[in-house]
C-alpha cells in the first residue's frame, strides 16, 4: 500500500527536502512558496483561501516588502470564491507580479482585471497565453420564489463584475454587452490590447 503524504505538523524545509513523499505539484507549490511565488494551477473553489489568499496576505503583511509572484493557470471556477482575490490584489502594498502561464479562463480572466489601478501590481503573460471572458454558468433549483430571488442576486453580481471589468480595462460598455453572450477568447496580443496584461514576455 502506498504511503499517503501528511502535511500537518511537518516543517516546510522537511517537506521540501523529501519530494518523494509528495506529488510533484505539491512539491513545486511548497518549494516556490519559500521564494514568495504562489502557484495557482486549479479551479477556483473554497480551497483558494488556503492555497492562494492566506499565503498572499501573509507575504504582503510580513514587513519585508520583498516581491511576490502569482503564477496563474486556471480554467475558472466559482466567482464567489474568486472575487475576494480581486479585492485583495487591488489593495496589495507589496510589489506583485501576476504571470499567466497557459490560460486564464472564466473566473481566471476576472482576476486579470484586478490591480489595474494599483501601482504595486504588474500582470504579464507568455506569447501563447490565452484568456476567456464569458457569462458563466449557474444551476438554480427550489421554489419559484427562491429561484426568482436567486436570479435577481446573480444579476446583481453579474452587473458588479461587468462594471469592474469596464473600470479596469480598455473594454467599453458597448463592447462588453456585444460580447458577453459569446465565448470571448483572447490571444496574448488581445489581452495586452484590452488591458488584461501589461506585458507579453
């Protein structure tokens, strides 16, 4: 029987020194944390608190002012779990670079609108990096009144996201309305053109 890795009560140095005890993804994640680099290569879910938000807050508030990097490669996920990250990025006090490695789809693309007016944040991507903006998906069930209430709430959230994207990019309201019902895929050149990133590496 394979021995299951245990992360609780293990010193970070000990964890990194024994890569055979953990999977390659976890090894790289913890190894890079030591260098103030946070790898986010997953969907947005409640785990984002422990894997991205808390490490980011700790680094931003440790008083060192040493640069931080977020390596982003996400297919999307829950907007309710991801939007708080945008609030945090907008308020970062430490020089931080967000690097799109591969793709930033759906909620992942919303993150790229964060930090637009924060001089401490810089967003970059690679020539083959891509992004996807779309209206998202949801499933609602319940009583007619509950469904109606939920639809109204989702409409408010969607409007807040729309306003946020327009405020933090070169995308106009008319352009957003035209494209929001489509799968708006962007190449790296288009990501740069519309202000989702500041530079193509």
